[in-house]
C-alpha cells in the first residue's frame, strides 16, 4: 500500500514542477530579447537606402582617351556636389514573393553625371522565390524592357561575422556575380524569406544589406515594418519589351560595343 507520506512527497514534486513551468513561461513572455529572438516575420515592407560614392565611380571612368574632356567636368563636379548620392527603394514581401520598387527621385538636378544610369535606380523586380523566377522591368536610356527569366543563382559563402541592421542581427555572406563583381551581403534568419534588394537573393533569410566594394555602391535597410502584404501589392510590372536576360545582354552589347570603358560600366550596371 502506498503510504500517505510518499503520496504527499510526490504531490509536492508535481506542484514544484508545475510552478517552475508557469514561472518560466512568464519570464519568456516578459523578456523582450527572448520574445524577439523567438519571433519570425514573413510579411512586411522594408525600406532601403542606396548609396553611391560618386567621386570614386566617376574617377574610374576617366582615362587617357577622354581625360581632356572629362577631367575639367569632374573637377568642377567635386567642388560643387556632395560625394555620396542617396536613393530610396522599398521591398514588399509575403511568404515566397518579393517586389522591389525604386522610390521616385524628389528632384532632378539635370546634372550630366547624376542622371547617369550608374547612379539612378532602374529596376522594378517581382521575384517568385518558390518557382525561382522573376519579372524585371528595366529602364535603359528611356527604353523599357520586361525581362522574364529564372532568378540569378548566387554561390554564397556564409561567414561568422555579424552586423546590426535596422534592429536585426545579420550574418555576412560573400559571393561573386557576373564573374567579377564582388558582393558582400548581410541577412537575417528572423525574416525567413530568401529575398533582398534588386536581384540579390538565395540566402537563408532576408538580405538587409548589400555592398559592392569595388563598385562603390551599397544598399542597406533603414526601416522594417511587419504587416500583412496583400496580393495586389505583389503585382509584377507589365510595361516593356519582353526579353530574357540573354536577349537583353545581346541587345546591350550591340548598342554600346564602341563605347569603351564607359560602355562596359553601363553593361555591368544594367546586368546587376
């Protein structure tokens, strides 16, 4: 027969375990850090800021063939303009779809350099991460192209380095795109959507920062709003001449084949 003393002992153990679970639950609910680490965002809007180092980019385009013409213009530009040109964009995301959209510039200075495609944002991109396809509206010298193709396959190398971006701890990854463009990206697994700004995708979480060190260009998230994104906010662009990536590149190479270093710079920008 079970003694009353043993039964009371077991009852006390059960009560202690029950109270421990309740206290642990309360601590979890009240601890913001734990709550944040346990929370995942699958739908919302990310605001990005693109920064281009205009002085460094323009300096690279001056060579012995164009120096007499461009150097005086460059020198005057440096004296009268800020070094960094900033542009805004948004990324709507929900589950397996993202829509990257540039924010229209508030003013157009009419400056020859600042209106270059190298500094402006020219792409509106709907990416379907589930099917691995994208629809990209590219504005190229006042012509509009609608590029439908598979998403770029990027061989990322994930590192142990971390960085805080817009309130999220992000991990660094490195890669090469277009055979020679070195990319540094920072992603967070607290947004388990493999998207990012422009056409940068393929990491186990949302890319909140991208740097092209040798191109002197970065994109970094400045604000993340968790919200329900309706299907109508993830509608692909529809205007433009239908092409795929291979057809567009062939068209561009033919158009700028005699432009020298400047043409190669444009080709790289339009291919990103």
